[in-house]
C-alpha cells in the first residue's frame, strides 16, 4: 500500500480504481490525523478544476481528486457517450501541479502536490447497475427534494438526482474533511451543501463544502467548462454571449430596475449579439434556454415587482443557459452580499 506519511513530496500521484484500495489508504491517513481535501470531477480538467485543486492543496494535508464520468446525471438524450475522457492527460496535469505552503511545525516552505486520484469504473460505483432512463433504474438513489426542479433542474429534471447520488457515494468512499466545487454550477454546489447538512454527513460537514468563484477566459470572460471543447471556431467566437447577457441584467439590477426589466436587458443583449453574429457571417445557431432570477436560499423564482429594499438583504442567483449549436453552456452571477456562500 502506498504510504501517506510524506504527503508533501509524493514521488507520483497514487491512482486508485477500486474502493477497497482507496479505503486502506484513507484509513492510514485517518490514523495519521491528516486532513483530506477533495475535488470531485468528471475529468477533461481545465483551469477551473485546477483552481479548486489549488484551494484544496493550500488548506489540507492531502488532496484527492476524483475523475468519474457519472452516467446517472446524463439524461438518455444527453452527451454521455461523447463526454471528453482524457485520463492520461488529466493525470499529467495534476502531476505537474504544486503549491508552496508553510510547514506547520518548522514553518519552512514546502511544496504540496495532489496525493491521490480516485478513478473508479462504472461497475465499482454502481454495483446494482445503472441505466440513464430513471424509470428503469434499480438500486439506491439520493434526492434533495424541493431544490432540484428550478433553474437547471427545469431543463434537466433528472440531473441533480444523478449528482447527489454519485457525490454521496464519492463522499462515502473518499471521506473528505473539505470538498471544493465551482460557482459555475452554483445550484449543484448549494444542493450538495444541503445534502451534507440534511443527511448529517461528517465527511465533509456541510460548512466544509466550499464554493469557489468561476474561472473565466481572460479575453472574453467565458466560464471555463469541459464542454467548451465541443464549440466550433465560430461557436467559440460567440460563446461569451451568456455572461454578457447576465452582466447586462446585473447592471440593470444595480440601477434598481425591476426584475422584468433586468431579464429583458439580458434577452435584448442575446438578440443584439445574435444579429451581429449573423451579419458577421458566422455559421452558428444560438438558442437561449433560460435567464432567471432565484432566491439563493429557497431557489424560488423572484416574483413580480419585488420591493427592492427587501431584496438588499438577500442573495439572488441570476443564472442562465444558452445553446451554441448543440453545446449547452451555463453561467451565473450572484447579486447581493454572497460572502457567506462563496469561499
Ligand atoms: O460538476 C461535476 O463535474 C459533476 O457534476 C460532479 C460534481 C463531479 C459529479 O459527477
């Protein structure tokens, strides 16, 4: 069994594909009193994932990354078969990653690297089997009721059940002290916090589920996502339309305009950008799925002409989804003081 005794300088990342091997390693870490930071991913790693891993490296003795494309969160018509699977490249990326931290006893600067990758098979994770059609599924599934049908859940009704099921399994195996998720998937991250709170998880406790700000392309602020690699050259040129639309709505919100006007601003921005793409001769089909404003606590849609002074104290999720050809992009901006949610 590879040792956890010198986590700061592992020769290489340990890759586990079985739960039993991982558990033996985790048991040793527990006996050694090590904290474990965890970044669950579906692979095809990008700078967004790397920023989560760095956060974990800084704050934990050991960092574990999981790479598992979870069939249960894809509807039958979605992209499970084509989802990018790049494990060797992902391992290389993680191997090269290191952060400088101060050693707790000596105070010396030491380099910390990812300690382990958990990359199980589908059979390992779904011992009762898994099909994508939920009417035909058998076995245990986990649902956070009342929070999975708004925003993303409206367009992807079985998505969050798949996510909460797999993350429950991953948390049960990995036993993380802290876990890290990106703000791009804000609804997912908030639901997972609630999952840990409502099911009284000890690994991690809900307050140790951290939401880290979205990493963006430095030129046009497109939110980084593994699915961006589906975009064509023309598609990539217009992919920042969603964040531009959200920013237009956010600006209207800060000008104290009504919710309806904010959403209208967003729609107008999409229409304008779409017309420009057409006049520039770009070969791309742009289709807005939704732009919505929801309360960050209840996920309720903000209703009608809400009193703005009532709004000051609450956080609002301004979110949207947009198809560029067949690629579905999502993004969000948090309105209000979200410092208790992010970080
Ligand atoms: O955000 C993701 O990549 C996935 O939904 C997650 C959390 C790894 C579960 O499969």
